[in-house]
C-alpha cells in the first residue's frame, strides 16, 4: 500500500496520473508494459541521477511501527541528523511477488503489505513481507461482497492505522477510481466504504498517517490536478476536506507527503501543470495553515514519483524519482524540519539502482525500498537501509578519535573481534534455516552480497540514461572498500589513517549486525516451526 511508506516512502507510492494516463504513462486500454511511454512523453536520452549520494545515520536510534509509505505513525527519538547511509540487498525467502511499479505499501507491526501496481499487466494481488525473516507470502483475502475487494489498479495510495490498511483512488486504463477500501490484517478481510463524502476520483495522490489515529490525503490527478487536503477518520471511514489557510502547494501529482513526527505535514516535488518541480510546502497541524519555509543547504532537484519517509521526529529521507527530462535518480537527501535544513549524507557503499514509482517503508527500524522502474527494468527485490546499529559507527569512531594518541588501543579493539564476524555469519547460514544472506557472503568484506533486484525488463520507455544498469538486468556488485592491512598497521598520524580505522570499524560492526539479524531470523523461524507443529497435532 502506498505511501507514500512509502508508501511509506511509498510516499504515497504514489501513482502519478496524467490527462490520458497515469504518471505520464499512457496506459490507455492497458494490455502490457509495451504500451508505456515516457513521463510527459519526453523521450530524450538523459543522464542518470546516480551522482546523488545516499547516506546513513550518525548517532541515530529510531523505532517506528504502523507506518505507511508516506510516513510513520509513531517514532521514538533521534540523537542527531543522519550523516551517512549503508544499503544492503538481501535475498528474500518465500513466494517472492513479481516485479512491479506504481503499487502501494503500508506497514502493520513487522509486516509490509503490498497491493497492486504494474508488472507484466496491472495487478490485483496482495503480498506481505515479514521484515524480521525477510520472507514473502501471497495473501488469500476474503470479502463479503465481490465489490468489497479492490480492483486491478495502479497509482493508488495507502496508509495504516492499528491493524487496518486503507486504500483510496487509483487508475485503470484511462479511468480514475473513487473508492475507499479497508483491509483488516487480523482477519484478512476487505470491506468497501461507500459514502457521499468521498473525495473526487484520482491517482497520483498521497496519504499519510498522523499519530496512528488519523490519515491525511493531498493532491493527485483526476478530471484535473488537485491541491486539496482531506482528513480520513478511521473510526467512521469518513473523509472531511480540511479548510486550510495560507498558500497551499500548486495542484500536482506524484509528490510526496510525510508527517515529520511533530506538527508538520511536509509536501515535496511532483508534477504540476507543465513539469516536475522541487517545491517544498509545509502544513501546520496546530494552526491549520500552509506555509513555504526558507530552506537551507543543497536540496534535492525537481522530481516526481520519489519516496519520502520519516526516520525520526523532524528527520525525513527523500529517495529516487524522475524529472521531466527523463533523468532517473538514486540519490538520498535528508531534511531536518527543526531548522528546515537539507543534508546530503555520505554513502558507505553502492547506491540502489535509479528508479521511481517504488515504495519506501519503515519496519522495525529498517527502511525497506521495494519495486520501482527505470528506463531498462522493473524491480522485484528489496533494498534495506539499517538504522538501528549505525549509531555505533559514529559513537565508537568518535571514541577512537579521542583515544587517537594511543594507537595500541585501536589495534587491540580490532584484534578482539575484527575477523570473527564473517566466520560466524557463514556458520549462521549453514543450518536448517536458510539465511537471508547468500551463502557466499563470507567472500564479501562485509559478509554481504547483493540480491537479485531485477525480474522483468521494462517496456520501451524513456531512452536509457547514460549511467543505467547493464542490459542483463543484474544489479552491479556491491562495492565495499576493503579494509586496510592488519590492525597493527593502523596509526593515527593522519586523517587518512583515521579513515582507515573507520572503514575497518564499519566492516566489523556490519558483520556483527549480520550475525544478530541471522540469529534473530533463525530464532523466529524456530518458534514459528514449533507453533506450526503444535497446531498440526491439535
């Protein structure tokens, strides 16, 4: 369900609509991806947006639950603004769903739920990813009436409250949809809410949950472009248009809307009447007013169908997207809404492939990017951005810096466990429970190798940006800088030496994090297996 996690990132995963099609894609009587044309029908070759760095977390602890792609419903505290990012590409288990884009995603507990989108055709499947075990399953759902079950759709938006997921709008061919569906994750049951209060039909809008109890929806494309703001009461299933003061964003689709965990709904980017833009607009929940903040720092360029996700109160991550010239992005930019300052953290390894129409969700402290499309391919894999352990990198690195006069201390630290992580990780994956990390992970400096990220070649679309992925549709190998020589060679005589320490430290912590993940996954699988055995006996 969308988000924007995404959703929830997808930030309303957000489908973009256009006058004759969705998101500039003329789906028409959609019979397959071969009918796709480039957004805004601008087919000129363009460069990749890969130059934007995607980054990690400096002294960062957060936990979020019940997040939709556009933003979370709850968050804890943050120690600092993210300064760097580390992406990894795990192999998922179970029944992996087909590659897709323009789907929607929402999170309940430790599960990311995905509905619809476009694969080889427009989809109406419901899939669930357990973030703890990284295992997919196709969900068999129920409905009292046939009309209670959602149709095949793309460009819809979703958000979660409690155990329920709400989906509104979307597109079928040239038809924009005006229906509100509620999915109960506990009973796997769909219901359709019919009411005169429903907003006009639309796609490419965004929905976000605030305080876990109310859902806001903004913009989209229907008979025209919209810049209206609605509030959905999950208890009644009734939409109410918000009478806001101030100057709202111009009508648009394919934008992101995310709650900053405080008092603001933050709207960024999208397509207006003529092109993509980089407009940043903020709605104050307490004052009921829109305003345009004065932002500082290098912000993201104009784009649409990106994702935005709440990392912690006041800290928002924007990833990916595409602009009017056909440039696909894989950069990540962080906005601190406490000062409205943009930050571009450092990337510790290879960035995900450029894409848009993906979703981004927060599940138990993990940022999960799923699906999407660019000029060469659609994606079926997940990209994971770990947030919980990254604070250790900075805190320990700072401690090393303070102890820099005594190089032997650093040497003893690395001798104490720097090489054991890979062996332990390999052993963890050799039992009856298959690890989400490939068996050849031990050959990687960090114990991580990239997963299969691509399944279905995209139909003819925009000309390939110059830095796109190779034609065999495989994600490039994970480029991790190998750790320098043995710990005894490490000194602090220069900043270069300190960077070497940080690289080894990062490698060590990543290995330990992998071990913890694998042990947790194995333990959960063991518990689930025992529960299943008991149920079968009964």
